[in-house]
C-alpha cells in the first residue's frame, strides 16, 4: 500500500471513529464528559460539534465556572464557524452575565470584530456595521491597553468609511437627480455635510466636500436673480474652504472653474 493511500484510509478511519464517539457523547448524561469532549472538539476545529455540546453545558453547569467557560466557548465556536450574528449575541450574553468574568476582554473584542467581518457592502442595510462600531468602541473604552487595540481601531475606521461611502452614494444620487421633483441639490448638500460632520477622518471627505461645492454651484445657477449673488457668495466660501483643505487636490481645476464663474456674479 502506498503512503498516500495509507494516509487517506487512516483519515477516513479517524473520522468514522470521531463521529462514532461524538454520537456517544451526545447521548451521554455525563456533562463533565461532554464538556471535556467539547473543548477537545473546539481545539481540533470541529466548531459545530463544540457549539452543540457547549450549548447543553451552559444550562447544566449554571452557577459554576464551567457555565461561564461554556458560554464563552460557545460564542467562540460560533465565531470560528463564521456565524457572526450568533457569536455576537452570545458574546453579548456572556459579558452582560459576567461583567467581570475572566473572558470579558476577548468577548468584548470578538463580539465587535464578528460584526465587522459580517458587515455587508455599502449599498445594503448597514445595521451590522453600526453594531460593529458600537461594540468595538465599547471595547476600546474598557480596555485601552489591550493588545487588540490596533486591530479594533483599524476595524472601526474601515466600518466608518463604509458608512461614509453609503452617505456619499446617497448624496451623489441626489446630485444626479438635480431638480427632478424638487431641489435635490439641497438634499445632496445636507447629506454630504452630515457625513463630513459624523466622519471627519474618512478617506471620502474630499469627495464629499467637492460634491458640496458642486451642488452649491448648481443651486446658485438655478436661483432667481434676486438670490444669485447671495448663493454665489456661498459657492465662493465653499471654494476657499475646499482649496485650503486640499491644495493639491486632483480636482483643483474643476474647483477653480466653478470659482471663476461664481466670481462674475459677486460684486465687492
């Protein structure tokens, strides 16, 4: 028998034995045995088996150290199995039940980090993204010296950028709608300004501020004659703010062109 075939058959035999033992564990009334087997399954990467057993142990060992560890490892089993919604709710149950527990620091971190990993594309509902930010920020507030701080901070910035991108996309939609069924330029300005205020360090800040400038310019051009000078003054103010913030912007020519036109409507 060649080596490859021998290894393959050995793995099959090991898997069959493992499954057989797991079935015996499931039927057993010895919960210490179940707990020890669940820990072994977790360490070997059999997270679904581990989760099933830890869930049973949580109830049986209520009021003991094993209940606390079972709940934490149940959450970690969900996390490692990439079921981040279940892991998040279980980690939250853990730190609410054991606010001073021995696993509270990693529970707080992995609760938020799971939501970060589960965060969807910007065009989809961002409830999970918001949860991730909240949980990770709570982790940073409670454990500012944790070795997980850089990872948590990077995840928060990435999640915030995702929310900012969603706002940018919304603002661009209003801008592209123009005057269709109302003044969408004003809506564009409001959405973009809120995004700049809420996420001042986002990598999309320049795009948002340029969009504000362009929307103000469009709004000024569409104003009645009595309001044009006032509106174009707002455009010029926005222009100076933009070039002060981004003197080397690749969009400088576009901004200068807007300024040049706006200046013709303003009298000193």
